[in-house]
C-alpha cells in the first residue's frame, strides 16, 4: 500500500513569500503615510520653504525606490537571523515612518513631526548598525533612506521655523 505524496513545502518558495510579506509591510506603511498626503501638494507649495526644498512631485519617485530598498533590506536580514531584535528595530522605524506624514501634513504639527523624525532617524541609524553586524548588504540598502531622512529632517526643521 502506497501513501499519497504530500506536497513538500519548498524553502525557496518561503523565501519569496517572505519577501512579499516585507513588501506588504512597507506598502502598508507607505499607504498610511499616503493617507496623510492626499491632496497636500497645494499645502506643501503654500508653505514658506528654504530655497533648497524639492518640488512636491519628487517625493513619490524617491519614496518608491526607498521603500523597495527598505523591504529588501529587512528580507535579507530575516533570511539570516529570522524575526529577531534587528527586525524589531526595522519594524519600529517603519512605524515611525508611517506616522510622520500624517503628523506633518494631516495635522500640520511641524514641531511634533520634527521630534518624531529625529526619533525615526535615530532608529534608522540603530537599524543600520545592527544590520551591519548581521548582513552588510542589508545595511547598505538602508543608507540612502537614512540620507533622505537626514535631508527630510532638515527640511522639516526649516519649514517649522519658517512657518511659526
């Protein structure tokens, strides 16, 4: 008597499903942030801004690339150590990422948004350091994100000071 063969779950397939999960997590953070920017292009344009402020159309393409890099970075670390402390840091900075846009645009709380983005910047830095110890390419993928948040922090501070 033969037993029916049960489908064997491929570790390779799980890796790609996990990547989709990381992509979904980042998509949710982006969508939450996106709720805060719906129709805010005019608001952004009406704010007093420094001369070096980018046009509003630039944010979408930049964040699209950064979000892909953030997802891949988390996935690379997950493959090495599973969902452990490094990915809790990754998750925490992603939550702060989702909160910043509604604070800045939705609530118009430029000072609170600045305090929040500074905390996010620190968590991204901590994530880079921890990821560096686990899987260096994952840390490198976060460097453009950290640089952009550095720029965004300076822009947030400038707008806050110029509009109070």
